[in-house]
């Protein structure tokens, strides 16, 4: 479930590239845009985007002044992206695309800033172009999958995550995100297996642990789900998603005092959890978890 990422907002790949996604959703919402809360990576995220790789195109055909201009555009694009000025960042990446139309990384990074502006259609087009230019690079598939997941295109998202895993079988972000999409398709056992794979590959992947706990709760393994939720909240007190889930789970077990104590912190961190429609359709909690929270909220 695309799930976010306060503490998980910056989950790193085993490589030096930062993944979105959150995609694109725990991770995605906190790291990128609220519309992607339920996708990725987030988780964050829930759905994860990678920064530009080193430009690979040969510069021999450019003059010294062209190379200097490209370097300045690249610096400006990074600076605008990192400062959160995504409109300006898109302008700079677009200018780079005009000069380097065959550079997949430039297209992918414009897709990233389009995601942050909730321009999902534009982001999909950019990621698709990046894939066409560099089909052996996993990041554009991961990023496109997170956007597809955010728009409910589960099978297409799973196909993109499968492509990532074909290129890099040990990518924990791809396993986590594929689990999110499998949840969306109602394949809970497959999702659990993928979350377990993500955790095995990256034992400190808190986002995947959170997604794993929610899926366990949905399938009836309440005790293990509670154990994981408590552990995550203890390690990451500001992990709002898990604290909210713990509130609902404790209330469902009749432990009202503990539930209310956790809820006070939830409301202080993120009041959106008071909105069941948001929890169900944007954050995309599993049905059993939504039902437990509804019981708490409608007392």
C-alpha cells in the first residue's frame, strides 16, 4: 500500500540513488504529493523517484559554451527541485530536454517534479519516454509503477515492478511497491510475501514493515500485526501511519486507554486520519483496518 514516510521519507536504495516513493505513497505522500499517498514507497512514498544519474551522452558535439549552459541548467534544475520550487524545476528540466533529448535521466527527473505537482499524466509520459530511451534502467519503471499504482492501475503497476526485479532482483523498493499494488488487487498473501522479501533484503526498511503489519491485520494475524506496530511506534514515534493503525487495532481489542493515548499523538501529527474517506481511498488502508478505525472514530 503506497504508504508513507515521515521517518521513512528518505529510504535509500542499496545503490546511492534515492527512491521515491513513495511513490509513491507512504513515502510518496510525505516525500512527494498528497495524491500519491496511496501508491508507493513510501513511502513514504506509498510509491519512490530517483534523482538524475550522471549524464551519459557524449559531449563532443557541443561547444564549450553549450557545455557550460547545460551545466548551469543542470545545477539550476537540481537546486529548484531540492528547494521545493517544482514549477521552476520543471522549466529547467524541460530546457535540458531540449538540449539533451536522448538522455533518459533528464526525462525521468522531469517526471519526478511533475509528480510533485500532481501532474500524473505528464509524469507517466516522461517515465515512458525514459524507459524507451534506456530500457535497462530500473528507476523509470519503478517511478512509473508508483504513478500507475496511485491511479489504481494495479496490473500495469505490477508489470513495471516485475520489470524492475528482472533488472535488479534484490531491489527492496520494488518488492515493497509490488506488494502495495497486489494489495490493491486484493492479493493479500502475495503482498505479504513481497513485504517479507523487502524486509529480508533491507531489515531496516520501516515502510515495508508497516505495510507488512497492515496486511497481516487484514488476513487475521492480529497479534503479529500489533507486535510490529508497537515496535515501529517505539522506534519511530512520529510514524503517524503506524500510530494511527495501532490506535485502531488496540481499540478493536478493547484497550481503550492505550488507543486514546496513541490517538492524541496521531491528531497532533496528521489530522487527516480523522477522515475515513481519506484513509480508505487516498491512504488506502486495508478494509479490516479501516473498519477498526471507524469503530474508534464513531464511538
